């Protein structure tokens, strides 16, 4: 498991900071994917159910809580594997 960087529920923002320091292109890609998942971008959140895992980029996955009634997505956890590229 060496090389894995896993930040749990309290720290998805810290993961984004670490990604931004390491790879600006990957940061932009992940940020855009997160914005497009919720209704702020004008695309409705579908009826996924509550909890799901989503691949945001080849090296970044997220565990999300989806609230279709509020049309929001909460990022509970980000997993970033440095070295896999965007």
C-alpha cells in the first residue's frame, strides 16, 4: 500500500490542496468533475441513491453522499494514487 494517500471524511479539501501542489492539470480535472456532479452547474443530480464511489480521474476516486432532494453532493472521502497520472 505504499504510495497511497488517503484522506478521510474531514479532509477531502486537504487532498485537493495536495493534488494542486503536485499536478495543476489533474487538480483542474478533478475540480471540474466535482462541480459537474451537483446542480450548481445546471445538471440535475439523478436518483443515484445515497452513497456511491465515483472515479474522478484515473488516479482519483471519491466516495460521495448524494441528496437528490437537496440536489447536492457531499464528498466524504477522496483517494488519490500519485504517479498514475490524470
